[in-house]
């Protein structure tokens, strides 16, 4: 990637990210820290998250604050966010990134599996938005970025409940934009296409998948986590000051 854009308005901003320990979230943590932002993130991967904090600090960026938290436990998530905000100050930016894309067949879905999918992909997104609201109101500004997915737009097979929960992201973004906008808080969705995280490469990327991507994308080449981070940074920065309630698609032109 060419030298990434620099956003002076992100310097010193307090950012909260869910699922920052690996994949796109890992890149988001490093990208915000590289802008001079103070990042706090939660994940269930302790070793990877701790190593990431070390790497970022060693690179001379503000050391991110990591807390172990399973976001399906809303009380624990609320408590963790409150403690972090108390230590670091009110959050300026929230990135709802964590999700689980476990594959499943409609025939096999039980009520418990369905609820678990909602509990990770959908429910925490609302409660993190609720948690940052008082602090953002105090500042009269804020930016919330919710990670959606191209999967349901593309009618992908193999994970219908995941698709349903990711479709709900668009509803949450648009359902909050007007109420939060009254306080200068922006809420947007970023919709990634198929992004080559290590997990995707290890689990799903083979010759057939590569051929499928080549057919589906207008642009050659693979989407990388930094392509998504670049859009998230823009939406977090003051440069996107009048953008809210929208869906920003980063999919290489998938059809
Ligand atoms: N990778 C893609 O191709 C792709 C495509 C479309 C949308 N997305 C979206 O982008 C976001 C990030 O995707 P990714 O591929 O990096 O995901 P991932 O599964 O690789 O990583 C998600 C992170 O969230 C963490 N996490 C999972 N469950 C958690 C829980 N209960 N509590 C706390 N942390 C938890 C994981 O440990 C991991 O670090 C997701 O919202 C996903 O739906 C990704």
C-alpha cells in the first residue's frame, strides 16, 4: 500500500474498537494508533491482543489499551467500556468491528445457535452505541462506524443467520443517525467485500475462491484489511464531517 493518508483531527482522539485482536480489527487498532489516537479495544484473544499492543508501542505509537471481554456478555462489555472511559476519557470514536462468520446450513440452525449469532454480531453493537452516547453528548461530537458485510447484498450461500445479523447493521446505523445527529454524533456503516484476513485465507481461500473473486470484483487484486481501515479512518476524521447515516462499500466493485 502507498503511504496512508494522515488525519490531523485523529491525533489524541480516544477510540474504542470491538474485536481488535485479529483480522480487520487488528489493522484498525494499528491504523488509529499510527494517527496518534489513543485506542482501547476488547477481544477474546489474549495473546494476539497483547502482542499487538507491544508491536504498536514498539513502532512509537500510543500503546493501545486491551481488555479481555466477550462482547456477548453485555454487562461485562458495559463495565469494561465504563472503566476504560474513566481512565482514558470519553470516547470520540467507536468502531463496532467484532463478529463471527461461522458457516451453517439453514437445516442445522437451532434457536440457541441463532441467539448466539445475534449475541455476537448484533446486540453488542447497540449497547456500545448506547455506552458512548453520554460522553459524545458532553463533547458535542463523535463518530460511530459499524462494520456491515457485502455477504447479504451478494446473496452468499452458507451463513444465512450471519447475513441476517449483518443486514441489521444497516438498520441500526440508519435508526440511530437522526437521534445521535442532533448531538453532532455521526453514525455510518462500512461494508467490506471479501477481505483477505489470515482467518479467511486459512479457512476459505483456495483456487476456486480466487477465481470467484476475480469474476465478481470489477477491480483486480485482493481486498486487504488496510483497504477497510482506510475508509474507517476517513469516517472517523473531521474530513467526513457531514457524512452520516450512510453505507460506505469497500468491495472492489463486487457483483
Ligand atoms: N473478512 C471479511 O472478508 C469480511 C467481509 C465482510 C464483512 N466483514 C466484517 O468485518 C468485521 C471484521 O471481520 P474479520 O474478518 O476481521 O473478523 P474475524 O472473525 O477475523 O475477527 C473478528 C475479531 O473479533 C473477535 N471476536 C469474535 N467474537 C468475539 C466476542 N464474542 N467477543 C469479543 N471479541 C470477539 C475475534 O477474536 C477477532 O479478533 C466483521 O464485522 C465482519 O462481519 C469481514
